[in-house]
C-alpha cells in the first residue's frame, strides 16, 4: 500500500469518527489528541502513529478498528 492510499483510508475513517463523535473537537478530546491533528488527517497531510490509531479507535468505542486509522502500520 502506498502513502496516498493509506491517507485516503485514514481520511475516510476519520470522517466516520467525526460523525460518530459529532465534531472534530469532540473526537480530539475523546482520543486525547489535538483538533489540529484531526484536521491534518482529514486534509491528508500526515498519517497517525500506531499509538494514535489505537486512541482514535478507542474514542469511537472500537466501532472503527485501529488498522483503519493506520493501514500503513497494521
């Protein structure tokens, strides 16, 4: 999988997670990361680390698995 493919999967997953939490800020708060990081994932500027992917998955009660937030790792 190349980086662009991974970024597209992450963007889709983060969009779903934002819907689940209702706002980017709520997702960021639940995951213990910055809202700016959420924005970077949505703009496909960067990819989450494995630790952040786990936090994002837990923030949505694991309805989205960690490998969807970091397909380049898991």
